[in-house]
C-alpha cells in the first residue's frame, strides 16, 4: 500500500472513530531527498521507525516516519537532521496544522524531561 493511500485511510478512521483517534496524538515527519550529509543518516533513522512509509523515486522520493509521545527521543533525533530543509513537513495526526513546529513540537519536547 502506498503512503498516500494509507494516510487517507487513517484520516477516514479518525473521522469515523473520533474518540479513539483523539486519545493519543501522533507526529509525522515527511522529508524529501536532499543533498546533505544528514540525509543518509535521516533515512536510516526513518527506516528504523515502525510506522515508516515512503513514496516516489529519484528526486521525488519522500520518506514518512510517525512518532507517539513515548518515542520522543527518536522524533527529536530525526527532526534535528531534517529541520533545516524547506521540503520537510510536520503533521499532527496526518493533518498539516499552523505553527506545528513552533507549538506542538515544543510540547513534545516536554516528554524528553525525565
């Protein structure tokens, strides 16, 4: 199943079962192929993610990795590698939300405090 289709199915399930979908949130990082030394490291980290998806080929290749609050360290490590690229997108429960990097990710970093 391709990434777009799986994301659309998850969105549909969120609409059909809002109580279940709203119990816990998920942050997804989507990044595209770019020419930096961090890209290969980011791709290795993303492929280790249990929710990894990808689509496209060549320069249009996109990788998706999703994280729940319990996986905040993995999210932080991947985000640090891809945050400076303009093609990197962050989603909350598969939705693009304004200020997600400025608000939601900061809230996620509180889970790093032990």
